[in-house]
């Protein structure tokens, strides 16, 4: 008797759960009260950040500890365009993404001179510098920050419930765009190269994957989405301040825990990690600093035992990906079984002869 | 006017001595084990808190407390490498970054849980306020001078150890190629652990000086790490004397920045680092 997990039913059930989640997200504002909507909005935005960190760290081998830089820059840009520029609110949100992407170019020039752990700390230095610079902007309240004026807030809905629903929909659209576009990226030729880089970077380079180009693309891919998330986060918090908008704890440390617990280098990982993290947080919130003292060792143990996280653990049994980012080689598909057999036979011939 | 600037630069150089002390341990682990320990700053802060407990709680004199802590940190470094870091060293780069990062988060929050979030300082006695008048309005604090001289001495000693001693030759052999070193009968895991133990001892020394000279709280580790990292990268990876120069550059940049506006002190250090790094990414005195 085969275990349930090892059958293809498990993939089906997994996808069913995923579909339920999507339906739940799409009907959220009709089911949830105001505080529930806020938590779910936060969840979706954290998931966006986690997907982006995973794309960089899990595939492109760019481990940054400076992701909060782009979130903060997006927050400040959004605030500036909306409040000081008095631009259209939606345009202001989009401009947050544009500014983050523009800024990604000089940041990339600096940190791409470094590799591995040096890059990680280098990105942290850059983020710290940007945060300190934001604290020097006197129009934005300097080091202590500034709240959004009521008139600007009301553009997103006069009543609180209305506004929460509005922000919820914006976050959902952002999540959908990030999820689908990144999925399409992973299904493209570039994504194939990225998957190869994840598995073996030297090997990928040797068979012709342009490592530098892939890294540049991924970095520029993530920056605007991080900036957009920063804008929506600002809408939720209703203020910008250097330590809060550039919060390393919330936009980088938590995100790393989410991806690590769920599984780095997979599409399912950040989703699973996000759900686990939000459930844990509900229970651990009361214990203050100690929840980090729980999360820290958990993540260290995960790296030591199963570096691919919870999804890596499940994937040992589950026969397929829930969110397919790879193609089944056409030679192995049912209609071409004969061809596959002959291919396999000839391969084993070659192997036995050598 | 000239006097103000001379004074400020002199103070910056001395501050650079403290920064170099933070960075020596990191420079060693970067040069020998080829990895950046993200918990470096937090480990230094943790040792400072231990010193705080020994001096404040048990009432020991500061010097005696440091003397106790140095061997403990030596053993601690050995065990940290042996029990935790060695397990991930051979794996992909992601693992070593994330393990030390996780460690950093744990230390910060454990310190906050045990000691609270208050800003602390360890009393150093008369040496804290003693100064040597040079000329006019330029005074040199005895403590900063002692720290600077200690940093220089420590680098000189470590340089001797690495390039003139048997264990130094072994450490460099393992650092050049683990596989080859294992092949000629060196036990690389043990040698790495000894190197990390030395790093631990340097951490204890810098923690001692930091605790007397500056304020610290449970979350000051990352800022110490960033400064140490900047000093190491500016000086050139693996070059201990370069690290001293790197520390001095950051110290002077901060002192000069603070002269314009006190709020610019930290930012000036980062900006000068980024500017020099953009023009010389390999550092000023690269060894490799």
C-alpha cells in the first residue's frame, strides 16, 4: 500500500487547497470584518515581499539583507507624489514602483561588485545609508517621520471600512500581478536558466546561461514590486518614518524567516511559509521578543536538516509541484513513450559501453 | 579654525582604532575562513553585556572582568565553529549567511529579554576622563589612545601569529585549500575552530574597550557589524593592516561629518565608504 502523500492525489489535494485559498482571498472583503481585512492585507503584502526575496535568494543567488531599502523608498516616493505633488492616488502608487526601479540601477552598480555574503552585508550598508538619508528629508518630518494628511487618506475611501476594502483590493491586485508575472518569468527561457542556476550555478554557466544577465534581470524585476508594496504598506500605516518604513525587522528579517521556513528556491515555499508565519505570529505575539528566540533556532535547524524548508520536506513524498514552474521534457510525455524508451535504451547502451 | 579640524581629525583617527578593533575579528574570519559572520557585531555586544554583569552584578573591577572574559570567548569561539558553523561551511553560501543571520537575531532578542532595551555602559574608572593636553585646545583622551595602541599591537601580534608561527602556517594552508590541507594530514575542522577561537578572543578585547568608551544596547550589534565590514572591505580582504587603515578612514569620516552636524556622523561614514568602494571595489590594499 502506498502512502497517501506519495500518490498523485496529494498533488490534486494540494492544488485544491491552493484554489480554496485563492477563492478565499478573492472574496475576503465580503467575509471579513475590518481587522480581519487588515491582517489579510498585511499577509498579501508580506507574501509579495517573500516571493521577491525568494526569487533573488532562491534562484538568482543574490542573498540580500537590504530588501527593506526598496520598501522604504517606495513608501517615501508614494507619500511625496500623493501629498506634496498632489498626484492622482493610483498614479502615486505606480510612481512608487517606478522610483524604486530607478533607484535599483545605482544600487545594483554598487552591490553587484560584491558576491555572496559580502553582497548581503553590502546591501545592508546601502539600505542603512538610504534610511539615514530619508531621515534628513525635513519635508518628510526628518528622523521622526510624518503622518498622512486626512484629505490624502480620504481619497482612498471616506469611511474606514470602505478604505480597508479598497486597500485590500489593491494588495490583492498587486499579489496577483506579482504571482502570475513571476510564474510566467519562471516558465520562460530565463526561468529555465534560473532553475539551472539554483541547482548548480557553475553547471548553468557552462551550458550557456548568462549568469550576469539573469541576476540583473531578477534584481530589476523585484525592485518595482517592492516599491509598490511599500506604497500599499504606507497606505495601511498612514505615515512614513525612517525606522518604520525602512524596517529591517518587518520587511527583511520576517521575510527571510517566511521563505526559509516554507522552503527557499520553490514557488510553494513562500506561500506555505507565509501561512505558517501568520499562524505562529497570532500565538507568539504575546510573548514579545521571545518569538524571535523561537524563530531563530527553528530557521537554523531547518538549514541544518532540510535547507529546502517545509515544502522540501513534503516534496520528498509528493510526486509533483503544486505550482508547476518546470516543463516535463516532451520526450517523456505519454504520447511519445516510444521515443522516450528508445532514448533511454540508447542512453543506457552508451553508459554500459563506457 | 585649523585647530578645530586638526583636533577633529585626530579624534577620528583614535575612533578608527576602536573600529579597527571591531573589525580585526571579522577580517580574520573573512581572510581565513572566507565567510562573513553576520552575528559578529552581536557577539561583541553580547560579551559587553557579560562584562556588565561581571562588573555591575558581581562588583569585579573592569580589568579583571575582561581578563576572565577573554579565555571564555576563546573557548566560545572554538565551540561555535565546531558545533555550528563548521556544519554549514561546506554547503552553499546561502546556508552560512542564514545561519549567522539567525544567530544574530537570536542574540539580539535574547539580550533584550534578559537585560531589557536600556542603553548601557561599563564604568572604566579614572582612565575614562584622563586627557593629555597636546597644544592649545587639542586634547587627547588617554582611553582612546590606549585603545588605538592596543589595536595596533593586536594587529601586529596577529600578523606575527599568522605569518611567523607554525599554527599560522597551518591556518593559512587550510585557508588556501581545505582539500589539499586535509591531504597532507592537517585537520582542517580543528584548525578552523582554533582560528575562530582567536577571533573570539579579539572580540572579547574589543567588547571590553567598547563597553567602557561607548554606550551600547541589545540592538547595537548590526551597526558595529556594518562598521567592521566597511573597515575590512576598505582595507582589502584578508589584509589586517589594511583593516586598521579602513577603520581609521571610517573614524575620520565620521568625526569630520559630526563637525558639520552631529546628526551626520554615521551617515558620513557610510557615504565615504560607498564612494571609496565604487572607485576601488577590491579595497585599498588587496591581498588576494
